[in-house]
C-alpha cells in the first residue's frame, strides 16, 4: 500500500506570461504546495487597478480590473500554472490537477490550452517519457487505486525501455511513477490601450488539514494569528479530552483546515494594487450525525488569518478586509477551526 498523505495544503495556481513561469516547489516539512494570483512578469505597462479575492473552503474566486496604461494594445500569452504534483492514489486531498479551473474575460468564458511537463528534481524529463509514448499528465494512464490497471503504459513497455526509465529514476522497481507533473493552462490575451479589462477566475482549492495537540498548539498557530480567546478555547477543548468523530488514534487534539494563497505575485505588475479587497467566508455549520455534530459541539466554525489592518465582520458568515495601494509583503493562510 502506498502511504496516505495526512496533511495537505491548498495549491492555488498563479498566472503569468508563458515561458516565464516556474512552479512553486513543496515545503517538505509540511507537504505544502502553493502559488498565487495572476502575474505578468516583465510587463510594466499594465497596472492592477482592483483585485477582489474571495476565499471559501470549497471555492476560490479572484476578480481583477487591469488597466493598460500605454498607448498601444498589449497582446501576450497569459498562463495559469499549477505547482508540480506527484502521483498518490490515496492522497486525501484528491486530485491536484485543478481540472475545474475556469476563467472569464469581460464576462465571456475563455477557452484555454493545456501544457503538461514532467519534472524529476530540477530536470525536465518530458522528452524522455514522450520518446516512449508515455502520457505525462496521467502518469502513463496509471489507475485510480494501488493497482495500476490494465491500461498502464509503462507496464506494456519492453524490458530494456523499463530498465532505462528505472535507471533514470523515473520509475521504481515495481514500475511506480516517480516524476512530478507541472501543468499549465494558457491563453492569448489582449489588453486594450487605456482601457480597463475585467478578468475573473475560480477553482476548487486543495484544503489542508491537521490535528494540533496541546504541545504544538501555541507554536503552530502563530502563523494563524489566533487571538487569545480562541486559543484559550482550543486549549480548553484539548484539556477536556473532547470526543469527536475526527479524533485520531485516541489522542486529544483540535483539528483545523486551511486555504493558502500567495499574495506577493501581485508585485510583478506595474505599481501597487490600487484597490484590494479580501472576502473570507466561513463554512456553513455542519449538521449533526446520529445526534452529534460532525465537527465539535456546536457544528459552527471560527476563522483566523493574519492581516495588517481592520477586518470587518458584516454578518455571521463573512469577513472583509480592504487595502488601498496595496503592496503585499507576505502570503495568506486562512484557518477554519470547528467550534468546540
């Protein structure tokens, strides 16, 4: 049996000029992969007038207003690269290919093309696999479970070809694929001179999950900027030995899910983001199962994230933060804690 990933973090792809994109590598300690919003590296004629970033646990939506401040139309390849991911049929995060990515320009959905590259360490090994007619994106049509299935392309290769791939480190002795897939969705975009262009894209995030024990709670939650009252409540839940359906191995802990987003990619545009708005939506309360809430006592959630400035709470579900002339200096992680 292949290992089960116990902690995963959202991979939010970036967009940039094609051929200048480099997938963000994972943080090995936390099994993290993350990228950011639309960026146009080396393009200094276009400013980001407005960005509205909406983060929920089941959807991320980003709306932009771009202004081409030059006297000529600018046409370029714009891309949505996905951080490189490997094959793990038992990955609790599910598929990481962001196949549900959609983009609209001036309210019209854009059709895009897809480019898939194979990586092994710092090497691009796409051409090696294509030489043997191996489909990079599907890991050679590997099955959904531990069994690679009858259509697994590598299993059908002659012995010398398999030996070559094994010698190059692309497969293990049991023929399991070891390369990573770096996928990019891309399209051609024209930014009209002295006009605002409205762009929107959305996708379902890969949500991180971890159980925090008492010994690690204070240290680990510093990155979440948890206020003292919430940390006290979480600590009390651990001390009380809370029983929940999500409890692992009989240990006392509190669990958290999170969505991660890289903000600093916006700094590649001309100047700051003139008008930035962040909207965070907490999950709907979970319904009781067999008389017990699925996530704790109340079935509701608390939200925590780091932000320099005031955060409005207009209703029970949303949190809103604004910045003008915003130059992001750090990334954003939004945590969702079940209420205990």
